[in-house]
């Protein structure tokens, strides 16, 4: 329903910010490791001259492991290739790095939505790097209720098949897309219902459409399930008659649906 335009850039998640923060984190780790070694080294030397060397070796090795992991993550994002353990890297990003980077970004005055967009782009890149191919019936398209027109008399939260496909909102185009690929689709009114749908459907891959906040929390809640997040458009404000660029959804499906699967 909604054509792509130059305004779409505002809703297109970018990974550059997250990469920049990761590079800053690498520098911070090395600096902290040096300070942690340098400050107590004088006192350790008074006890035994070998102690500063031993302490520095352990601290340096730990710092190098952390920096190497961050560097591997950055290379995976830049190259788009599955370098060794991208799924484990995704778990580290979701569980540990993201909360810390959000806190660091807020202290530096960075916008939370921008950080969340960058996290979504990073997650999508890590999922795509695995080159997953999943049968259509094991994929789930998960949508927010705000994509449906607010004043529509047909409420499709419980069953998307009720949609009359009048073309007034993007549910119509998404339903046709889901039918063409043979993929189940569901609408959730919040995180609790979304988790319930995932438990009941037991998909192996999720394509989720939502705003920055809901996508971020959904990706974290669904881990280790692979989730590709697509940001909705909000020309009328948040949570009201939102829109989606169908081409973005179909592109993700082409990348991950097994050709010819039921």
C-alpha cells in the first residue's frame, strides 16, 4: 500500500551507529585494562617484582579476548558473512552488549530510538549472515494491531483471515503476500500475546513488524529464535494507522523461505 520513498530512510535501521559504539567500547576496554594494571602495579611491585607482570598478563589476555570478540562482531557486520559463531555473537549482543550500549549511549546524549534502530539492523545482519532457509509453514509473520485501520469494523487480532482485503490498510497486501508464500500470519496487541502466539505456533523463524521499542523487546524475548525486524511507518503518530513497505517484507521472505516449500 505504501510506496517506498526518500522519507523511508527515517525508518530504515542502520548498523553504523552500533558499530561506532562497539569501536568505542573496544577502546574503552583497552584503556580500562591499562588503568587497572597501572594503578596497582606500584603496590604489587613492592610485594614482588614479578607480580605486576603476572597481573598485567592476565588482565591483558582478558582484554584481548573481549576486544577480539567485539572485533569479530564488527567484521561479521561489515562483511555480511557468518564468521565462526554469529549465532553466539547474536546472543552476546542481545543479552549483554545491548543493555550496556543503551546505557552508554544515553550518557553520551544519543537518542534511544536511534540506538534501538541500530540494534535492529545489527540483529538483522547477524541473522542474514547465517543464510537460513526455512520451510514456509515454519515461518511466522508477526504484526502489530496498529497496522489495521483504527476505525475498521472487522477486528482481526484473533484471526487475520477475517480481513476483507478492502485495501484501506496494509493488512490486505500482507495477507496476499502471506497466502502467496503459504506463511502463517498473526496480529499481536502486545508483548504478552506475541509470546503466547510464538509458544503456540512454535515457528523456526519470525519476521516481525513493529516500532523500535516493540521490535527490540521482541527480538530479545524470542532469542534464540532467529527474528528479522522490519520497522513500521508512523505518518499519523505512534500506534495509530501505521504502515509498512511490502517490498521490505517480501525481500526478507525471499531470502529465508525454502523455494517451493508448502
